[in-house]
C-alpha cells in the first residue's frame, strides 16, 4: 500500500511540475525570440533567402521541422513586412543591392505570393536603380520564376534548373471508400463544384478537366511571359525547351540563356562584395532588415488591413484559420474606429463554412456603408473566400490567384455498415421524431432527408449568387453563368468581371487611400486577433513536422489534408475550393 501511495504521489507531482516546467521553458523561448538590434552598415547587401518563411499574414515564429532537437526557430515574415522592407530598402543609402539565395529550408506560401514578391522586386529595381543578384544550387520552376527578375542569375556548376511545364494532380478516394464500405452521400450545386469529385469518381469529370487545364495553362503562361521579358527570350522559345526537356545540364542552362554564369556561392558573394566596394560581403537578411524599418508616416487617418488567411470555419479562428466570429469582430472594430478611414481585406482562403462566410459578409456589408473596402487576393480567394470578397468596392488580384468557385456542397459520410460488417458493432437508437438522428455517421440519409439537404444547398447557392450579383453589379443570371463552382485564374477572372485589377497588397493599400480621399495623409494599421504566445508556440511545436511531411508526400499531403477537413465538417454546407495548385 505504501508503495502504491508513493507511486501515486510521484505521478501526481510529475503531472503538476512538468507542465509548469514546459511553460517556464517556453516562456524563456518567447523572450529569446526578441532579436538583438540590427545595425545596417554602409555598403550592405539585402539578402532574401529561404532561411525565413514568407507567409501571407503575421505569424508566430515556427520551430524548424528539420532541427527540433536544437529548437531552431524559423522566422516568418508577412507579406506586409516584405512590402515595408523593400520600400525602405529602395531609398536606404546603406543598401546597395539585393541578393536572392534560395538554398534555405523555409517557404514562400503559394504561386500568387511568388508573383507578388517578384513584382515588388521589379518595382525595387525600377525605383532605386540598385541591382539584384540571384544564386541557387537547384532552381525549381517557382524559384527560377522569382529569380529571373534579377540582373544577374547564377547557378552552381553542378546544379540544376527545372523547366518542364506545369501539371495539376488530384487524389481520388472513391476506390478506397468502396473497399471500406463507407457510404458517402453528396449534394451540390455547380457543374464544376469538383470538391466532392474525389468521393464520387475515380478521375476528373470532363468539366473539371476543362477548368483545371485552363487554370494550369493560365498559370504557366503568366510564368513564361515574366521569364521571357526578364531574360529577353521569346515565350515560344521557352515553351519549346519545356516540351523537349532541353535544360538538362548547367551548361545547357547557360548556353540557352537561362542563367548568366555557373559559379559557386563564394564566387557570387565575392562579386557582390566587389560591387559594394568592400573586402568582404556585408549582408543583412530581409527579416533582420524588416525589424529596423520604422514607419515614416504619422497620421490619425488609418488604412486598416484585416486578414482572412486560411480555411473558413464557424466560431473562433486562429493562426491559419479564418473564424467567422473572430473575423466578424475585427471587421466590426474597423467600422467602429473613427480613425480607420478605409479597409483592405487581405483574402487568402480556399473557402469553408458557408455560414461563417455569411456572418463575415454581413459585417463587411455594414462596413461598406461607412467606409471604402478594397480586397487584396493572395493565392486563393475562392468559394467562401470569394463570398466575403463580394461586398468590396474594388477587388485586386494577382494574375495567378485562384478565385471564383461560386458553388456549394454538402457531404454526408456514414459508416454504420463498416462497424457492423468489419467490427461486429451494432448501433441502435431511440428518438422522438423520424429524422432526429439525421446526419449521424451511423446511417445514410433517406430520400426525404437528401431532399432536405439539397434544398438547403440550393438556398445557400441562391444567396451566394445574389451577394456576388449585388457586389459586382451583375445580374444573378450572369453570375450563375460564370459560377456553377468553376474556379478561375486571376487573368480570366478579370475578363469576366470577378476582379477589377492586378496587383498585390501594396497596390490595394494605395487604392483604399485614394477611395477614402486621404491624399498622402494616412498610415497603415493591422487589425489582428490577440494571440497567446505560449499557446501559439506549443501549437507550432506540435505541428512542426508538417512541412517535412508535405515535402515527403508532395501532392498527397494537400489531398489528405483536404480529405480530413472535408470529412471533419460532416453534414455542414460548405463553400470550398476543390484543390491546390503549386509550382514546383
């Protein structure tokens, strides 16, 4: 008995002390995240590398998945951080050049963000007259697209450059569902609402194939046109090389005009130092430099940025999650703040809950009655992401933004048969009405219940279409013609009236200030959700392996994540984009 109590007390003490120790340790880490002040020396080169993540919205620093044992922290910059840093660097006499070196382990989140960063770099060159150098050991098509903006593009003599065109792959789960004996019932509105296709088909439908091919081609030619202009090559020339896999060696990349030289990293840095007039390269990273940037505009007039970054869910959100209640509260705060004269809603979302989208739409409608709203679309502003964009006075997207997907679906999964057939588990129920257990996982919906769900989907779709029609000054019939769940690339979205202009966050802020008639008398403020730093760090620590898994599993990781998110929502009505497209 004494032994039992000793063991019990030991376990109890461990349960109490270990969490406290973890909190103290993480508290110390939070304190350690505060960087030492950076001094930018004269003749410095601004380095943009992938030792730092570039995300769409402000994030807590992330534990590196590759070095959890050392608790290495990967700094994360928001796109607004990048905008401010590059704008300051253009006029900073201490910064003489930019050096792009993408050999690190961080990420740039998405195709449109690559395009946006590339545009900011081109603007930096034009405004400052300062050169940009690029070096990489292995260029993916995405990093080469970004690096091609540089005045000098170098590659390791034993490196590689990927140039083979784009493809979009999707996983289909119909075969696995049939083998498991799971019953999946689907209701939807939209010929192109292909988010449900993986659960009902084993390959793309003809409609989905048409839209996917159109999007992939639009993305590819946006990339090709940029590279062609920067490298003084023709688009046809670049296309021919992709079709023939002509860039099969560093020598070929040099001879065919894709790079300016084959050099080792130290040789490139020596060249940069020589250009800067120093014996050794003086450098400052984008993250370090961003921390030194002090806003120069002092004004009581504010243009507020509100972020809708991630999947849309009901209730409260968090980092990378758009909570309907949380974001609605931020919109309300902007409306009630007399100092806020205009709002930029930065949307980077594939959609999600239709109800949460409606909650945010209502708050945006009320905001729009008092103040201008400009939407800045990042990688995705589709389905629920477009739902909340519709009330804006002006919508700005990148050419490679995926948007539209005006469609709705519901998906009901039941596994009662699996439990009985595979495990011998039976389910019985007592209920007060015939449909009281509708939507549970233990039985499929009846015909009348399916009719009920279909009517709900149709009602939500009608509301969705009416909101878009009102916001874009179109007829419901015109919206329906470009709706039906179809996803559009930014280039095409402008042609059909879903987008007004091309550009990034920087342009959206300027347009918002213009619509509020502020002249030069305004400053930027970000309306953010208050986060518990300890909780955020714990969450990052627990999820730190995700980037590694994504790298190992490729397209499968996104598909499996989408499967989980879709099934998790159960029978709720969703406005969600069907897939992701990444440039490798």
